[in-house]
C-alpha cells in the first residue's frame, strides 16, 4: 500500500473542530491514515503546499449532467430534446470530468435522460472515464405535462407512480427523485401546485426504503411540503415555502418535523441566486429573482431553526455550469450570512450524511482520501474556493 504525506499551511477537516495549522496528512492507499501536527515521518513521498489549505473533496448533491447550462431554460430544454443519446452521454462525461477538476469528488445527479447517467457512473467506477463518484436517479418521476416531463418518465396515477419507481430501481438507480411540484424551468408545469398527493410521494419513498435507497423530492412551493414531510423523503430539494405568487409562509411546526425526522433540505445556489456575481441576473426582473430576498429569509430561518441543510448548484440549468459550485458557495456566504466554514461543511460532511455516504465528507482517519488543496485560506475568504491547486480522489492525484 502506498503512503503519501501532504503538508500545507492549514487543514479544515469539516468535523466541526478548529482548523489545524501546519498539518501533516498521511494517506494510506485510498484512505486517510492520520492528520497530525508536527515533524514529518521520514522516508515517504512528500507533497508540500505552502500557502495552501486542504479541505475534504466537495459533494454537489443536485446536478444535471446532461444539461448544457445555456443562457435560458428554453434553450436547455431544446438542447436536451435535440441531442442524440450519444451526444448527451459525451456531454455528461465532459461535465463529470470538469466537476472533478474543480474539486467535486462526489456528485448526485438529480435527473437525466434514459440510462445515460448510470452509464457515466459505471464508466467512472470501472476506470474507463474520469469523474467524481456519482449517484444517480436515472430519470425523475413527473406528471404528463409536469416539471421535466421532457426527460421522459411520466406517471399520473398512483399505479403509474409505483411502476415508474420500480422501473428506476430495475434500471439500477441509486435513489429515487420525484417532482413533487411544478418547476420554473417547465412552462407547462406550475411551481405553486403539488403534482402528486401525499399518498403517491409516500409510495415512492416507501418503495425506496424497502431496498435501502433514499428519495429526493423537488419542492418549489409549500403546496407539496406537508406530503414530503409525511413521506419522510430523505432530501427536500429547494424546500421553498411560497404560498402565493409573492408570499412565503414559514411554518415552525413543519420545520420541527423535518428536524425530528432527520430530513435534509437542499438549498439551491444556481445562477438564479447569484445576483451578486452575475450582472445578467442582477438586472433580471423575473419572479424567482424578484423574490430572492423573501426566499433567502426563509432559508435563513431554516438554518437558524436547526434544519440540516446542504448547498447544491443544480448545475446544468441556465447559466449554471458544472464547475461553478464555488460561486454558489460564495453566494450562500453572502446572501445566507453563512461563515465560509458553514458553507464548506454543507458541501462536505453534511452532504455526505444527507446522501448516506458515510465513508467520506471529512478528513478523519479511515475516510476516503478525497480532498482539495486550495490556495490561500478559504475559511477567511470564500473566494479561495475558486483557487484549486490540487485534487485527490480515493488517494489518487487528479490534478496537481
Ligand atoms: Zn434540478
């Protein structure tokens, strides 16, 4: 077994403890051996990163590898419809590779077409393609004209919902994804309305649980939130509390149940949230952007109330390239008033817990050696998240 020794100015292990100054990190094979301060053991490979900080590999829990991140949602939908399966596969492979090179060592894909994302996952696991470790849902379950119906997995009745979920499990999905409300991206759907009754959501989540797989529910208004809570889906994607066109209503009782049931919410730091960084968003007057202050206020209440949260990019949707997660994290620091440490924990330790991958997410002995080396100190300046010096996945250098 190969042993590597890494040194840097700082190491943030994401366990909640303080930053370790002048760390000596030992990698044994594919795992973290030890994290110490002090003199280096002699006779092992040395990798010195002066001026740098080592953090765990990033985990983006909601992306769409087959999407192009074009300038408008209509253009993304058109692209997905126009490209052949082979083109979509090549696009997904390129996106996966780009993600890894900015330090994202684990991805969860929340909606692809056909079996393309499973194929990407399997090629990466076999070593035939370079990319993060990937969890995928295959296609998301949705209604005939519902959000992302153009990805192709339609289910209207409870019987159809059951068959759709069974089909995804048969097609080797790692988890199930249901569009519990409409989405902003799909004009024929209504984000304000629940697409399914609580029974259908519970049916999917129960079926997943019966084979130890979790369910993610897309919830873009409060209409579907009680159903997602009742069904105990593992992750509530977006978790939006909007009750009317321009009114949000936070419900502390519902929030309490989310905490008690150990559910996780995924806060979406896609381009729509990035008004501080993207001029074309700052000048956009569409609803989701006009409502950002109200949205962020609800997200702040969830965080202060103690709801477990992750930050995700929803990469692939308009203006949100797969390698821009760092910009999303900087947005969360600015708009949700998180410390950089809180933002990093949300895409490492907490993200790993949320999707049930307990072998990663922190730099503790025994965990997978997935890590990123950043120039500078990201704990005092989140902009350093964009300055990637090196990436290691499972003890192997990807970029150095
Ligand atoms: Zn999405």
